[in-house]
């Protein structure tokens, strides 16, 4: 990653599946929070919220280069997904799997992948 611009907040990023780096095209979304909270309102005002577990995920768009295989992506199971961002943050998704069928966009040469896992982690620089 770039050390030349310490104020960078977005841009260069890397994504690895069990240590194998994929050609990250874009549309990287990281959602690792373990709970979803929903506000509860009554006729007399806000009463509080409910909290439910949620499945953390990382989704991304890959370029179809090299030996990337749709079958191999679909087979991802019990894996560690690692993302590294230009700002030094690292996000991990543990015990992860691919959640949707992988589709190749032949006109763009891209594959959108969503990984879901048992636990998401954030490592601050």
C-alpha cells in the first residue's frame, strides 16, 4: 500500500481468499457488524430497540483475469477473506463462504462475489 499519502481515505484496495489475491475491480463493500438494531416506537414515543444477530459480509467485483474460476469461487467454504485498504485498515471475515451463484459479465469481464462468514473483524492501523 501507498505510504506517500497518509491522508488517503479511499482508492487502492486488495482482497485475498485464504491468502490468494484476486483482481479487485471495484464495488468493495464491507459489512462486519454482528448485530442489527431496529428502533421500536409506540404511540407515546420511542421505547428503545430490538437487537438481532446478522451475517457479516464482504462483497466485491473481480476482473476475470488469469486463472480465476467460477467453480473455485463457488466452492469457497470455511475460508478467511482479507481486505486491505489504502488507509491501512484491514478487515477479516472468518469461516466464510460464497453466498450467491457466481455470474460472469462477459461484456465487462467481471464477476461479482459476496462472501458471508461467522465473524467479521476490523484491524486499525
